[in-house]
C-alpha cells in the first residue's frame, strides 16, 4: 500500500487532469436507455440457511462471527423489492452511481466493508478460473474431488452445487468435535446464495472460488461484492429487465441508512442513519411501502432528507485510484468493472470536486467472454492509492462542481424531477442541512475522540497493572534477600 496523499493535493491534481482529459461522456450525450425497467422480484430464499444457523450452538455462532464477520445478520435482513424497482431508474450505468437530481451517490468499498465487519485485510480477490472450482469445493467441504464433480449441476448459464448438497454435509458435520467444516460450509452457503447469488438455490463455481480465496488467502470480499453489484445494476438498467444478481440485503441497508427517519414517508420509527452495525438493521423493519412511494421519495429527494454519511461510515481515508487508473478497477466473481469513489466524496466527509472520469464508462469485462484486462488490473492493484484528510467538510463542493454535475453527459434516464421549487422553503432546508451537517460532523469527531481516549485509558491501565506487578516482584525479591 502506497503512502496516502492529502485530499488537497489530490483535488488539485484531479481537476487539472480532468480538464485536459475531458469526461467519459460528451457533454451533449443523451442516454438511449429504456424508460422503464421490470425487475424479477422472486423471494431470496435464505430460510434454509437461517435454519442451519439456528442449529449451531452459541459457541459455534461466536466462532463463526470471529472468522467471517457479520454475515449471519444478512440472513435476517428483510428487503423491499419495491425499493429496487423504483431505484433502478436512477442508476447511471456510465458513471456507476445513482443520480437523484443534483445528488450523486453510490455504495463504496469502505461502506460495504464496514457493514460486513469481516476480518480486516487489504487483499482483494483476483479471478480464479472455473476449472478449479470442483477441487476448491472438495477442499472446503472435505469430500472427495471426484464426488464433488459428480454432484455439480447446471442451471441456465450457471454451474455449481445446489444448497441441499451442502446442507446434507452440514448436518453430518454437526456431530464433529471440531466446528471448522460446518462453519465453513454455512459461510460458503451465504457467499453463494446471498453475497454472490446466481441461479436460484445454487452456489456457483465463481462463488466457490471467491470463498476459497477468503479462507486461504484472507482476502477482503467487499470489492468483489461491489463489482457484481455494479455489473448487475448496469445489465438490468440497460436491458430494461432482469434479476439483480447481487447482495440485495447490503444494497437495501446501504440505501435506507442514508435516509433520515421521519423526513420521508415510510421511514418512520427507526433512526436508520444512526446505526453502526449490520445487526441493528435486523432488529427493526421498515413499514412495507409500494414502488410508487419509493419512486416519489427518490424523485423528490433533497439534501435535508438524507445523510451523506451513516454512523458506520466514518473513515479517515478512502481508496481513490489504482496504479495508472484514475479510479478503481474492481474485480468481481465474474467480471471486472470501473468504480469511481471520487464521484461521491461527500459520503466520506470530504469536499466534492470534479472527478477524473476518463474511460470510466467503457471499462468492463465479462470473464466468460474475455480476460484481456486482467493482467493490467493485477498490476494496478499492486499500487492502490488512498486519500486522507484530517478535516471534514460535510456536504460541501468546489465552486466548479455543481456546474459540471449539471452539464455533464447524461448516462441515466428518469422521469423529470418533481421535487418542490427552489423557494424560501428550499432555502430554509438548505440552511437546516448545513447546520445539521456541521453538528453531525462535530458529533462524529467527538465520538472518535472519546473512543481514542478510551483506548488510551485502557492502555495506561494495562501498563499500570504491569508496573505494579513488576514493583511487587521487586519488593518480594528484596525482602527475600534481606531475609
């Protein structure tokens, strides 16, 4: 990992390069996307996984969380498909972000990582050929490789193992003295059916390969999950139909965690933006609302109705670019795709400037048809670039950014914005937003300082106990000598 650079240095360099290079789309570009998108809203079917989770002892469940983070909470997270039906229309497949009038937002690697709370690692997934999947599956489940190949199935374009195959192995392993294999099998089920879903009820070859890398190479899966999310959103938005084959639970939690409770119809009774753990989002649930209600929310979304940052997204730095790429080339289970966190700097608490987007819209590769980009991406990930700042400026932008955001090429297509006109009421909302953002920034900074002081106090107490023990030993040795 290279030494982080400051946001001020990065801003100057980025805007100068962007001026020379231009955007990834011409300023007069008009999207030819279909006006409507019909998403398949079949149930996620995590009930069998939840049943297996509840068969584990409390000791096993604690061990599972230590090894795999907060994955189990995804099984209890309810999503509203109407949210995705409405939200997909605001997705810009060229800039890889949701655009709500003047607001650009997208899930980030750091946010997904914080929600999953997996063991910390800077390593990312690099594509493994599907021919290795059977041997990887055999290693994970500790069965014979030939048996693993025989039990593999095919459904549509997907190849893998149905959950009932793993469930049978899981149930047999419940009697084992060691819990390693049964925990590993349940985790694989969550990776294949929740984090990297493919055909219904199937853990496909690609998900098996990702999970093997998690166990053996200790990679962080957040970047790969985000890659599949972007790829699936792009496909469905461009095709005007399809099924979102990505982790819907994470996408839904990310969405509602940025909205202010009570400000938007339907988000009542739960301060979602104050939650810092995935577990919090499973304890209470949103009132079920229809697509038209969600669409109305997104159409009229104003700055006073959402938080740029949720409680779980307090970061000192963020991954901004890789190697020669001015953005981040994400590698997923089945593809690699560009991701520009510099489009959404306000989600990190930084001032938003005009980002470099050259070639952003064209960078994509499906590994089933091509692997030409893999080598250059591997080299780029040897030099990941992070940007940091000691100062937080909630919701602020540079002077040129609003003009750029308004005049850039439109890679999305949604019905005309139907929010309230800019009037005295809107101005009051903007003032409220500024004051609220300043207060939130102060609170978050204060919380961070309190946590740091608490950690310092614990270290001092530990040192004091150690010194007291050493002093007691010294006195005892002295008394022994005198005696």
